[in-house]
């Protein structure tokens, strides 16, 4: 039996139970009488003790005949049960074929999921009404010549009920929801070091940790098994927090340790485009400033633009052009302030490219490469920074285990490699790859 058929059976059982309760409460012997009001058998007239009730199975509502509002809601708890039966009928007759009776859309037809917070937050009430009125060329017919302004307004309001309280829900989607929407959902704010541009929840609070075991290569040298492939060596451990000010604006602060100059980085980001809003790609802009020795000296300013696009539902491609002004060479510094060396600032341009591909609903392979296309040689960068690994995505968590040749995690340092960081400095070859991992947690 199909899910819809199962629901109808359960809904009719609820109606019959309601009828029996009404009859018993009034101590009447008259049995309920049922008749269909339309050929589709989706609307039923129920007579109980001289009163008539209209049962709209598609709208999942029960109301007394002649009343304008529903007196009972769906046993499934879906928002449509609390709205006007007339608007529900309009949606069922004109919209459900493409958008689904539950409003969750149809990936094959390219219709959005109205239960998604990301979708609902991307449109105003007037935009929804205007879309119904004018349609979309080649995708959705215009209804202005078939529906009155009052019907269009009620239909727009009804669409909002599919995600009542959307502003209070997380943007995070379960794997099933992400697949149904047809839009890829990255598990973390970064692939390894390259940003994904993932928008934050409004008033959401996130913590990020990164560890880079750059002192020893993972696979070259003696006794690597005994050293757990370099995990026994000193870690460059960084920590940061991010906060969603609005649905599109977020701020962040990040701190790396003394081994890479004690930089503190402060950042603001704004998401301009979102595929959930039926736009062709995702786009975010981030500006940041970082200062070494706990934001006391050697300041670097950065501007990034993050472009991403879903590929075949299970993958996403990223391109991140970045300009850094007064970037400093990445070297291994000491634990004291006087051991944090001063270097002249160099203006650089890098273009990071990355991808994330789900091999299971909650497991992704990630990879990135960050070539410095301008002035890299002045910072001792002769080969691009690159990383690849595997990422586990769990509800509001992500864990990424990767191999990398870049010890840095701030915007200006992530394009640097182990070639200048190692002591003594040497050629940057695949033999120098080391282990690292990232942890992300959405706290609120």
C-alpha cells in the first residue's frame, strides 16, 4: 500500500472515531452518515446527529459545513491542516502536481522544498504572490487569469504554513532532505583549509578546531608506525568561533598558536547568492584582518570571494579567489614574543579550487589546491598548497581527517607550504605530506 493510501486510511479512521465520540457524548443512537462531495473521493460530507462536517482529505482538515475555518488538524501535524480549506483545495488542484501535496517539491521537476527554512527565508510574501501571479517562463504557468487576487493571496499565505517557524529552524538539512532538494550541503565551513562559504543560521553559534601535525611527515622517515604516522609529534592547534548575525551576515574570530606567529584573525562574511533560492550558484564575500603575536603586529588584510555550485546532487565544486595585502612568510616561530620574527609584507593573489563528493549520505571525500598566482615566490611558495581527506558529517557536527602540505589555517597562511616551515627548509614534495584534522560543532 502506498504512503498516501496509508495516510487516507488512517485519516478516515480518525474521522470515524471522532464521529463515534460525538455521537456517544450526546447519547444519540443515530449512526454517522458518509457521502462523497466530489468524484475524486477526497472530500467527504459527514452527518452526525443532525450536524454536517466536511472532511478534506487532501487538506487534512475537518470543519463544520458553513464554517470558514478548520476545526481539526491533521494527525500528522503538518501545517496545512490549520489553514483555510479553500486555500488547501487551491494548492491541491493547481500546485500539488509539481510541488507535492506535502510541499516538499520534486527534484526531477526542479521545484523547491517549501518546508525548508532556507527556501522560505529567501522569498518575501509579495515575491511568492508575484510568482504565483506571473509564473516562471518555461517552468511554471501564470495564474493571474485563472485565480483572483484574493485566491492568490490566500494561496501565498498557505504556502508559508509548510514551514511555520522557519526562522527558528536550522538551515541544516538531513541527508534525505538535502538529496530531495537537489542542492548539496557541505558538512563544514572548510574543506580542509579552503572555505565552503556555507551560510550560518541566524543567531547560530559555531566552534571550529584544527590540528596540523606538520613537524613530521606521515609516511617518510623511520618508525612512522610507532609514531602513529606523525600524530605523536607537536600539533599546530587552532581554534575559532563563528556567529550568524542574520541569515546572510556572519562574523568570526580565529587564533593559531605560537609556532606560526600567534595570529588572531577577525572576519566578516556575507552570503550574496544561494542555490536554495533558485539562483545558479552560491556566492559569499569575506573580509578579514589578521595580526601576529596576538594581534599586536604584522597585520595582513584579506578579501575573498567564494563561489560554489552543486554537481549531480552529491557533489559541490568550489572556486575561491583571494587577495592578501601584506602577507608574511610562514616560518616556524618560537614560544616567546621575541621569537616571533618580523618579515616585510607582500601583496599576494591566490585562487583556491576544491571539491566535496559524498560517497555515502554522511561521508564525503574532500580535496583542495591553492596556487599562489602572484608573488608566491617572495613568500617561499614554489608549489601550491594542497590537501585531501575524508569527512564525516553528523547532525551539526563534522570531522575531517586529511593529508596536507600546508601548516597554516588563516586566510593568508593557508596558501603557504611546509617548504619554508620545516627546519631546515627544504623542497616541498609529496613525501612531506603530514596528517591533520578539523572538527566543527554547531553549539546553538
